[in-house]
């Protein structure tokens, strides 16, 4: 189940949180041992302010996820020109601009759910594939044959039953341009194993994983996707709400306007109420997000909510009335 890295022309490691960093550790070590470290690329799908930002506490700056994955990539020997950052864009009168996931949700008129995870397919997977295209085109031109590609992600069996069933090595796209294999090098690792690899990397893990920035105790968030993720457990959601109250309120406004819950079993509005109840972990830090960047995020999201979007079958873009009665077309 371990691929021969020398048979691949390019290896793309998806880096975003602790599991991605552990996957990068495994791949970079093996690639260096086999003499193909120069074929390793890292790629990060940037979610903007929806993912965990940087924060300054007592004069010390703790980097955002975007900044941290770049530092992780460099620590494992990947030069800046082989570290790719990609994001979703929207084109308006002023030309293309980055589009946050929350604005995309507002435009689609419904939140993603476990059966329709467009937050992954549209905002991460498809953008990563697009970012790889020019690189593979150049490689094919140089090699004069289909490019052999290894896509690497940090998904683990311990995370969920569905991920436990995933094959460690599988065949993806195969055409005249590329032959793609997909590899999950940390699939069998425990959370403790992954944390140990992260701590051995020489780059501190993201502050959101800790009870407070700099605590280095892994007592904060258990995962590092969107700050408010539909797949998060209740503790993570409450902790995120307590750490990012302005973002939580913006989610609640979207939820109210759409008439569609953040999750079928829990609205953001109800979670905000629960976050004020005693017994939850101390947030450790509360982000002051009274910034021009957050003001722009809020303006873009509210503008999207005001748009009239016609019903178009099969695209996922719906009217508000359809969203309220939606069973998943």
C-alpha cells in the first residue's frame, strides 16, 4: 500500500491542518530518501477569514493558517515556488476578487451538509485541481507523455466511519494528459501519532489547536477546517463561537435570511445561546475582528443575500423559498 515515489513526476500534498502536516512529513522524508524531493509540491485552499486568522497576544503574533502552512512547507524543504495557494473567486464589475465560503453560501441560498459538501468540492478540491493544471501542462510538454501524479491528503481512519473505509492508495483521473494516484499516508495513524509528528516538525502547530495561543497543550480545537464547520463536534463549535463572536453573529444573520439552518440538528443562533451557558471551556482568546477586512467580508456576504438569484435546476443555486423546503435536488 506504499507507492514508489520515484515513479511519479509530481507529488501534491494538500496542507491545511495537523493531518496535512503529518502527511507532508511522511512524504517529504520518503521523497528525500529516494532522491525525488524536488518533485514534491504543497497546495493550500485558502478560505480567507472563514478559516482561523492570525492573532496577537501579549505582543506575540501567532500566524494565520495561510501563513503557517507556508512556513510548514518551507520547513520540510519545499521552496516557495512549489507552494501553491489557491482560492475561489467571483467576477464583478471591478474584475475578479476572492470569494469567501460564507459569501458563496449566501449566493447558493443554503448551507452545505454531509451529503452535499460543496464547501469541499467547490471551494477546495476543484480550486486545487485548477491550480495544478498549468504545472502539469508544462510537465507534459517537457516529458512528451502523460504526467504521473500523486495526490496526497491527510485523511485518517480515526476521523469517521466513511474515512475508515477509504483505500490508502487508489487510482484517480487517467487520460492522455495525466495519470493520477491518490495516497493517504497517515490513514492508520492515531491523533497522538499525528500530534507527535507536528511537534517534531520544528514549526509550532496552529494556535487554535491550543487552549490559548502559546499554551502548546492541544486543548483547543480538535480540527482546523473552517472556524465554524458543519462537520465539527459541539465542543469545537461552541469554542469557535466564543473565540469569534462577530463571525458567529454573521453566520446567524445568513441563517436567518436564508431560512436554512447551519446544521439540521443545530442552528448557529441556538449555539450562540448555548455558548453563553456555564461549563464550556474558556476560549483562551477572543478575536477583536473590528477590522476593515472583516467589514468587507460582512459587506460582501450581505450583498450576496440581497441578490435575486433565479432557480436553475441542478446547479445548487436556488430561491429562498426552495431552500426552505429543500430535500436536496
